[in-house]
C-alpha cells in the first residue's frame, strides 16, 4: 500500500509538471515481468505455505527477480539506484532474520487481530521485533499516519523503494523519445 501511494505521488507530480499517460508506454523499461513475478511469488507463498515455511528461499527468489529487473534497467537515471538501495536493505534484514521482515509491535493497534497474528507468528514472512532481531532498525519500524489509526508502516528500505518508484513514475509520465539521428 505504501509503495502504491508513492507511485501515485510520482504520477501526480508527473502530471503537474506536464507529463502525459501516453508517454508511459514509450518509456524504455525492460523486464517488467520480473518484479511482477516477484510479487506473485511472495503473494502465492503467503497464501499457500504455512507461515515461515520456505521464507528464506522465497525471499532469495523474490529479490533475485527484483535485482535482475534493476540490472536490466541500470542505465536509467536515478530510480534504479534508489530502488536497489531500498531493496538491498530490506533483503539484508529479511535474510538475517530467517526470511522474515521484523515488525515493531508498537506500530500495531494493541490487541488487534493483526497484532495477535504477528505475535503468534501467523503472518507469512513477518515476525515481531525482539531483542534477538538482527538489524531491527531496518525492519518495519516507521509508522505512517497517526498512532491510533495508522495508514501503514514501513522500513527505511521501503521509503527508499518508494522514492525510487515515485521517480520512475514521474520519469515515465514526462518521457520524450530521443530524437532520431539524421
């Protein structure tokens, strides 16, 4: 949800600064199927696997696809580096914590179903932050929105990913094809 919000912000700023939706189709983006595949793998695993089963392998495959997509687009300006930085930080904390993204329980509404599920280890590839959590500051520890009714939560990596996605959307909206050599 947070990343979708960043994408919308990028589109809105693209429109404000003269961008057009039709320009998006001309933007030279390679390998878009890779991040889509990464999303489908993570989503499928969360529905089909018992929580935390195969989480390390799922995260390795998921991030390999994302990094492959970024490598295919490395010549683009700005956004691949931001997305890589965010994805790398998320991958690092997830890998060091057994395939699970650590989440600060204080971000969740106490006693809510989601807080209870997190504490019980029932959310695939997520776990509560504990004193044993490696690099907990890189986990989902940033609240987005008010304390009583947060819009969501994010990690430092998510923020970098989001900025990269906003920049990508902005650039796609404003893309002008290079003039042909004559």
